[in-house]
């Protein structure tokens, strides 16, 4: 079963607007990673945020993590048509001792010129 | 470019056949894992290999098996193919231990008819 739940399932915005995607999860985690996937292709790693971190930035991306609420958000500022893709959060649980990621179903982002 | 390469890109198999998918991990990465992504869903963890040993497995039947070679490249084998095995198969590599960034390849699209 999938732990992460992304919200919204789909998001449609105009170029230049900001896009916010949310992710909730169920169990304690070691870290949370966000990925982008263009249609039918592999996953591109965006940001890793550890459980003891609250916020990370990378270029136009900002990720927050609230472990008390078991939730994370990904903000893309000044969006571009090239940002059109599916975005997934993936959690790395503490249990198992190996690098297993649990994905949600993703948010499909469409950025219109 | 993640440095993770997979082959073949696309293939079509008949129900009941067997398939082998291949993955070359990023240089220096000794851990490889495999994921199955059905259309419209997030990836699901199949299993992970570390130093040529399987050290973690998701909820997949034994007909899904794998190998990791001394150069850390890997194979995913699926026997007795079923129609529901049609999916994008993603290989991911990382350094050993939990909590590290996991890099994905472009995937292999498998269609079972």
C-alpha cells in the first residue's frame, strides 16, 4: 500500500504563478524526497529533506516538512511551461534498514503559457 | 542525467513468458532497488540489493527475482508474466545505508499481451 498521499491530484496554473503541492504520510520517517516525472519517463530527484529539518530550498523550489503533522509541501515559484510534469513525494521509513521509498500517487501539474 | 541506465526501453511479451530487465547503477553506488509503476500510480518497491544480496522486499510474489553483480549492475527477472505485470519498471541506485538520495533511471516499459 502507498503511504504518501499527494494533494491536489491535479493542478493547472498559468506561467509565472506559484504551484503548491502537499504530501501526507502515516509512519515515522528518516527522510522525505520529492521527485518529478515527465510523461512516461524516469524520476528526477528534486530535494531530500531529513526528519530533523523543517525547510529546504533549491532554486525555485521550497520544501517544508512538519513531522508533527506528518506532512510536507513543495512550492514551485514563478512556474514555467517546462515544469509541467507529475510530482511525487516519497518517504523513507525508519524500519527495514534499507533504502526503501514509499510513494504516493502524485500530483499532475500543468503550467499553461 | 542520473547515471542510472536501464535496458531495454520498451518491450512486449506474451502472458506466461519470462522477462529480464537490466540496470547499470551510478558510479560508486553499491545499492540498487527496483520499483514497479502502473499507469497513473506511484512507483511501488519490489526489492533491494546490497553487495549482491537481497536485503529488502516489497509485497511482490517470488516470480519477481533479481540479481546484483560485483560491478553493482543488476537484473530484474519476472517469470510467468501476467497481464497486470504491464508497467514501467524503474531501477534506482544509492550508496549503502538508509537516508541517502536515491537516483532513478529512465525505466523499462513492459507490455504483457
